[in-house]
């Protein structure tokens, strides 16, 4: 799996992505079903471009151009971690990205199960 990660721009000051990378490394959260023999490579880690996420489709395409076969929206978007407030535009952003990428690209709607630890 070659994954491109899109995070919430609003959470960048609160979270460096530690829980997302830990979920990949430990194969937990959404990555728990990835077979052990399959490698997981992060090809890019970027934000949505800020509310209302209008740059997410462009950034997803850039991640795909960099080799991603999977686009992962981090937990902060759909679950609201670590700030406790989910993105109001998450559903629309996912819809727009899905409509603007080629078939065969997998989309993940979260990365880790638990909120990121306090820093």
C-alpha cells in the first residue's frame, strides 16, 4: 500500500500526526486489516487546504501523482481528534475527492481509533 495522507489544516498546531504514523507502523486503526506481508509506504502528508477543504481534491491528485494508491483522511477530519470537533465539510470533501480521482484508488476515512495523546 502506498498511502497519501490528508489532514485537517485546523489541527496542525495541535497534532504533528504522531498517532497517524503510529497507526501505520503498528498496523492499528484502519491499517489493522493490512496483511503483515504487505508494506505500507507513506508517499505524502499534507493538509486539506483549510476550510472548506477546497484544495483536497487537487492535493489528492498530487499524492496519486507521487505514487499513492490509497488516500487516507486522518481521524481529525471525521472524528474530530484531537480538538473534539469534526470537520463540517468532511462529507462533501470526501465526495469531491472521490469524484475527481481515478478508479482503483482506495479512500480511507480515518487513520487511528483513539484520540492523539496530549502533548
